[in-house]
C-alpha cells in the first residue's frame, strides 16, 4: 500500500516537470561558447589550457583542473567566471558581460547534469552523510564503547598481523588479522575488541586524521577487493566500497575525509569521492603493482609507489601528476609523511630509506641502516621516524636522522610493522604478537593478539562470556543493518536512473507498453525498498533489546575483584 502510494506520488511530481526542455551541450551550449568564448578558448588557442570547442575538451577542464562540476553550478569554476564581479577571473575579461539568458542556460545545463546530447544520461549519486553525523575536536581521545571481545574468526594460530595502525590522539592500536581487526589499548595492554571483516585478508589499516574512524582494505587475492570504514566509538560500519576483479593492496583517505585513494595490481591509481563513491581519477600511472600510497597530512599531495621502485607525487587537489621518481632499486614497501608535510620518507626492498622534498622532488637524505628489506615506516607527532626490517631490528630516528631508540628482536619472529610513541615502541610480528618495548625497560613484552583463554585475557582482565555472546549478536545485527541500508541506497540510485528513463521515454513519445513496464519496475523498487526499511527497523530494535539484556547482567569482573 505504502509502496504504491509513494510510487504514484513521485511519478506525478516527476511528470509535472517533464515538459521542461532538455538542455544539452550540442544543441544549446556549444553556440553560446562559440559566440562568447571561442576567441580565447578554442582548439588552436586554449588559453589557460581550456578548450570549449568540444564537449570532451570542456569536461576535461583547464590546466588547473575541471571547470564544470555536473549538477553543481555553484562549485563550477566556469559558472563562477561568467557571473563574478572579480576583474581578475571574470569571463569574458573585456567588453560586455555574457547575456543573462545565456548565463541562465549554462546554469541550467550544469544543474541538469551537463549532458552532451539528447541521448546522454545524467550522472546520478546518492550522497553518504555518515561522516558528518558526529563531529569531533582535534586531539579528542576516542575509544570504542562496546566492541565484541569474542573473535569473529576461530583459528588455532592467528597468523601474521600484516598491518597495524596507531590512533593519532588515543592509546588505541589496531592490528589487521585474517578477516578481522584487533583493537588494543597500548597503555593498559588490554584487548578492546574485534571488528569483523568477512571480506577476506586485510592488506592495509589506517586511522582518520581526527582518530574518529578506522579504514581497512583488502579482500580475496585475484578476486575482489573492499574498503571498509568504521566509526571507532560505536564500532559501526559507515562505508563500504567494492573493487571488482582484484583485491586492494593499499588505500588511504584524505585528512578532510572527502577522498579515498586506492592502488592494486592493475597498476592504476584510483581516487573516489567518499561522499557518493564517484570515481574521480583512474590512471594507469605505474609500471608495476602499486605497493604503497599515502596522502600528506595537509591534504595537498598523494605519493604512490610500486614494485619497480617507482615513486609518483600527485597534486591531491587537482588529481594530477607532479613528479615521477626512479631512486629505489626494489619494491616500495612503505611510505610515511612527516607531520609538517614538508618531507616524506620511502622504504624499499633494496634496504634503503629515502627522504624527499615533495615540492622540489629532491632527495634530501638516504639511509641504509637495515640489513635487508625495510618493511615499514611511521612518523610520530614529534617528527621521529620508526622503521622495521627483515633483519629483526626496529630503529627510531629524529629529524636530524640520528638514531634515538632501537630494539633487537633477532631471536623472535620477523617484524612487520612498528610505531614509536611516548618513548614506547609498539610492533607486530609474523607470529601474530604485539611487541611492546618501553624506554625504561630493558626487555620487550610479547602479547598474543588472539587470546586462547577468553576467561583470562591477561593478568588483570577477565570477561563475562554470556554478556560477550550477546554483544557479538548485537554487532552482527549492526552489520545486517548496514547491509540493509546499503541496499536501500543502491535502490534509491536505481530509482533515480529509472525516473530519468521515464522522462526520456515521455520526451521521445515511447509506446505505452514500454512506458508501463518502466512504471511497473519503479513500483517494484519502492516495494523492495519498503521491505528493506522494515528489516532495518527490526534489526535496530533487536540491537536495543540485546543492549538492555547486556546492561542487566553483571559488569566485567577483574581478577582484583575476585
């Protein structure tokens, strides 16, 4: 009943605007550009790198980037130039202003999707506002409330923690295990819980610049890849991106949480909008698999590296290549930015660590202090660089490249990753252990990332198993809720495209049978979306009931209480 009502209502509202003329580049905009802009922006004389003589060249933009943002005239450089009073950027620069009717035509063309011709389809997106739901202050300590302490995957041996990440402001350290992320408090050394990643192996982990979100990438080798983002405090998934045909090797998000850059064995760099998953850049820039990738802390640059030792510095604002470097003689295994964004470091299988100025692309310093491949790099807030190598060594250097800390794990499993914070080294190794070495202590502690005895996680922490089973069920319901919402978002997008088809069909006077089939399909989409909304509501109610049951149970018991 509701589905049919909403379907009819939207169709009526949509049909009321169908008589409006479809504005396209070929039929309306080309002649405006020819009359007012062709003197400076043509195929022979493209001032500022902008050629408006063809649709493809117009959408390609100028040497400074795109000039038309489809659907958004207010953020389109071209529209700003023809409407502004600023003499430095106004177009045309001399003489009379562009005709008001022509300006309105260009505005409506951009608003309608900047279509090329009558048969072009408008790009439609459903925006994700999850990142704007809760705002945090810089420096705020964010720790999870109620994560599941029960593992999502049962295995006798955890395997290597291939990747790890440290929260910028919290004592929270994350380890990427098989099909799950383990979160620990680095101060208390307590397990805080697990995040479920059923998509496969985790190849990369990172925190957002404010510490509010954690990002994991991975998937099934040679099959498909995924990028998942969770809200740390609630443990909820808020974003998921599927990468067809291959897993994702590396990924990183921009500091403002607007862009997601990924690299894989297709040798391409891809940049997506986190707002609507639009693919903004896809360029086969590397000669081999992309093995490392990082945004600069100020969001101005992206650096990517591959298995041939090639480094590329990108302009993160314009999404264009700035410099290509061939300094390393082996795979780029890690990249790290100094907090001031003035220097980045790269590590390689050739046993070297190199430091670069991103603006000049100059090599500032080269260190060869590890014997064998360098596995990881990380900067802390003080600008100290921590590195690990196949030689079982962890080394820390200050901004003058002087070693200030060192840990030899020669008799232990090889190291994979390490960070240095508050005079404490925290690392992961191939044995699936967290290594902790404080400057005041001579010996390092080795803590398992997958406790076999859940009743006694460590010397001070025990858990209420029944309560944790309820908590695990609650997180499973949270996962279901996310999947239902993702399907609803997908249906919304399908409906938008379908309504666009209906409009085109009416414009082209399509036969009534074909038109009726479109209306029927539209009604089916509404019905399915309504059913998914009911399932979402049911999942939310189940979560509340499980939380109430958990709250009625005794609090966690510590060995001190016993």
